[in-house]
């Protein structure tokens, strides 16, 4: 980035497609009928991913200790990846550019088939800094998407979408390679990319499990995978604007991805969730000579590699991402006429990992003789208030509405409340029911 034993994914897919529905007091919803499942994603062998990392380490060792832009180690890295993809039946393109007086290379690999007007692209930067071999940053992401691409070939996958993979050069100089690729795509070609998935540092030795909170569908796909493993995730903030998703995002292309942490310090709360050492950087060898093949957490690398395959198999099949857990309160709560106090209806949420999504759904059913007098809020467990309805709708009765709330800064578990207040006299009503879906 510039500046374990995994479970079989068949089981994870079954859990995710079922929507990960949970029971909740006072009443829980039954799961809706699930959409047709995508082909079962494979379990990516971590030994294969590590074999690619060993090759990248050997390349660095033989070429001055690094794989940086403009150095022989980088070109040898590109040649290694390209040879693997060519042998597996991909159509590869070597794109050249110039930066800092040296020739740089991007490698683009297309898998035959799929809708050419709906391209799912995955990418990682392949260059290191000059200080070291860059095995976590970013051999880890590069090796994982290489092995996932090879798994596509082994499965002879026939996805609905067209699959494309990219390995970027000169990311460490400011995302030069990925910017060059995006800036040189015609507008019509940019419009065909339905999503770009970025993987930059996914095997950090003191790992966290971070998910980009950009495109909601991509974000939910990764969250579903990790929820199926019972592993909480957090929103990725350390790498915002610092990796190769940024040029795609700037071009209006939906983006998402995974990250295991760089030089930020793991907190005590994060160590309790994920293990590892609090008070220590996620990767103490970030941008250093010690970022070698010894600087990898196998469990994080394994889980993240499987998550990549899970996302590509599901998003590539254009399978709708199922909703997360839903919780409902069906108990009636009378709303006193103005100037009566506001009333609340609580829902206790449990068993949901991580934060609420950016697309938290709130279904409200209020029986009332004058909805234009109602003020309705969602109150998060920490007391944060999200206004849903503020005395709109005129003289019509009842309020039956679905709202989408960006509650991604809130921990999902805890007591959520729907609050309602009557703002003017001479009308009556009650909260009939409400539901929150993550």
C-alpha cells in the first residue's frame, strides 16, 4: 500500500444465502425465500498462495532485495504472474507506462466469456518499495488473486459477468499504474465495469479484518463471508485513498476490498476480537526490509484468499446479496397526543458481527390519524439519533414506510429504539410494529 484453517466455503455460502437470519426478542422474522445460489466457491489452498509468495521472495532476493518500480525484480514478478495466467487460458495484456524516468508495467488478464458489458474486476499492486521485497505489501494480495484466477481456470467457471484481473505497477509512487489504466479507458469501457475489488495487504502478521465501506453490495458480500465464519469485521479507514481502488472510485466505478492492516496500532478491543498483540502495529515490517516471506500470518492470508474467491464467485454470478439478520418488535406502543412525551419501542439485537451496514433498513408501521404531525427517529445503542420522518405527509393517516439508514459507524449489537412523538394536538395513534434489517 502506498505511503487458520479456513472453513469450506460451501458452508459459508449456505449460511450467507439464507441471509444469516437471527432470532430476536420480542419477535423475529422468518427468512425470506433465498435467490438462486451462485456456483459454490472453492476453498483456495493457502499452500498455493504461499508458493507464489515464495517465488516473489526468490525474485526479490535475486534482484537486489526488492521488486520496486523500474527495477529488475518488478519485471521478473510481472513475468512470473503472466506465465501462470497464460498457461491457464487467460487473455493477458501487458500495459506499459513511464514514471520517474522508468518503464512501468500493468498486467491485465481476462477470463473468456461472461457479459462483456458487465465486468467484475479484481486487482492488486505487484510492486514493492525499494527497502524490501514487499511480501505482505503487496505480494499477499497479488498472490491471492493470482491463485483465485487459477481456481477460476481449474473450475472452468462460466460466470454471468466477465471476469478481469489486474496487477498494478508503481502503486508505491502514488498509484501510478492503476491511474494510468483507468485514465486511458474510454468512457464506454469504464461504464462496463460493474465493480472493482482491491486487495492490498491481506496477510499482516498481527492482522485485523477490515472491509472497505464503499459500494454497499460489495461490502455486504464480504461481511456475509466473515459472518459465516463468526469473525467480526471493522470498516477499513487506514488505506482510504491510498491504494488502487481510489482511481476507480474517482471514475465513478463501484469499489470494495479487504485489508489486514499496516502501521496503525492494534487496540486492546481489536486484540480481544481477533487475537494478536495490542499496542503493536498490524504490520511492524510495513515498508521495511523485514517484509519478507516470514512476515505473513497464514490464517489471515487463508481467510482473506477464501473471501476473495467467495466474492468473485457470488458477484460474478450476479447473485443478489441476501439481506442480513432482521429483528422485529410487534408490540403496540401508544403515542400520546401532543404535548405528550415521545415514546419508544425497543429491539435487542444480538449475534450480529461488526458494525451495522451503510444500508441498514428500517421498516416502520405506525397507525395514526395524522402522520403530518409525527416525528419518528431511530436511536442507536449508543444514543445516536437518526431522523426517519419529520412531520411530513400532510393530513394523510398512518405511516407505513421503509427507510435506509447509514448506520455503519454503529456496533450492530445492542438495544435499538424506534422513537415517535406527536407534534400537534387532536390526533391519536400507536406504533403497530417496526423492523430493523442489517
